[in-house]
C-alpha cells in the first residue's frame, strides 16, 4: 500500500497478465497526461494489469492521477544504486516510495549500455528497491552477437544470477522479469514467438532451480518491438505473461490494442 493508502497492483498475486509501457525520454507532461486518460478510458479489462513507466519529473503528477485509476498504475524507469547523498541528478528508491510509486524498472538494456550499469550495480539497485518496498520489473536480454554465438541462454541466466540470485525466496514475490533481446528493442525486429517462448521457458526453469515452484507464479514479460500485430501471438505463448512495450506505448491507438491482446 502506498502513501495514498491504496494499491491496485500486487506482484505477490500469482502470475499476472501485464501490459507495461516504457515511455523512455518521450512525451511532454501534457501529452503524457492526455495519453494516460485515453488508456484508462479504453482499457477496462480487469484481467490485465497495465503499468506505465514515465519520466521522473512526471511521477508525482501521475501518482496523484493514478489515485483515480483502478486499471492503470505508474512506475519509474530507474532508481539509483546509492541510498542517498552527494549524487547529483540521481533519484533514490526511497524518494520514489515517498511519492507513492510502487514499481520500478531495473536493468533496462539502454541503461546498461548508456550508463555502464553492470550486473553488480543492478544488484545494489534491486536491494534498495526491495528495502523501500518497491516492486521490480527486472530487464535482461542478449545482444545479436551473443545470440549468433549461441550464448544467449547462458548470458541471460548469468544476468539473472548475478543481480537476483542473492535474494531470499520471498523477495521474488516482488519481482517480474522482462526478457528483452537488445536486437529487438526499437528496431522493428521482433523475436519470433518460438524464440521468445524458448527463452521464457529457460528463464522459468532457471528460476525454479533457485525458488522451486514459486517460479510458476512469476510473470515473465517479453519486450522488443511489441506491436498490435504481434502481441496476441507473443502473449499466447505458455511462458509469456505480457509485454514491456516501448515505441507502441506512446500512442493510445497502438497501446490499447496491445492491452486488449490477451
Ligand atoms: C523497451 O523500451 O523496453 C522496448 C522493448 O522498446 P520497443 O517496444 O520500442 O522495442
């Protein structure tokens, strides 16, 4: 429950269907508010949890708005690996929690690449997010070079191991995994449903080795050029529980059909 005394999403519920948008560094506040209203109005399917990852400056306004939404929740796109202190421009997990934000994306490939976020740094972020009561959408995924070398499965497993496998079993109640092959992000190139399902199955199997049957309760999202035209087939795969969507989440015309694809 957040400071406003409400909570619509709860990762502790078993295996949820999730449509998560990632606005990245797009949209101004006015266009963002308009988009949220459009999404709230158009997506009434209570079986799907809709999350919107918005830029930091919009979080407070969006958190206030989300008081009146029962089908959409707001998440942050990142948090600092420092607890507090002299880190100009950083935003801490506790600051997010104080705004009433309940969920944070950690480990997006763009942050890994642009900000040199290593698995060890992400591990620190994960710990701080959990310590502040936040739920985590943890991103992992391989480059095209790694896939071509047929090392993609071990690469992704290692990302998960190094940033998450120090956690206790109960901590995984607060974690959603997003598998996002880097070669499919913002490129228009999508992993085929079979390629995505193969990786999701491997991730779930790997989680099982750590947390046994609790792995069946963890939502694993696919990300990488999800569109209204491919969402249904991707989300129809056995181990794919939804999507983390970049470009197509910036317009109601493309995001709402994705939410309605389950
Ligand atoms: C993303 O931002 O995580 C993403 C998958 O982007 P896109 O849908 O544009 O490929």
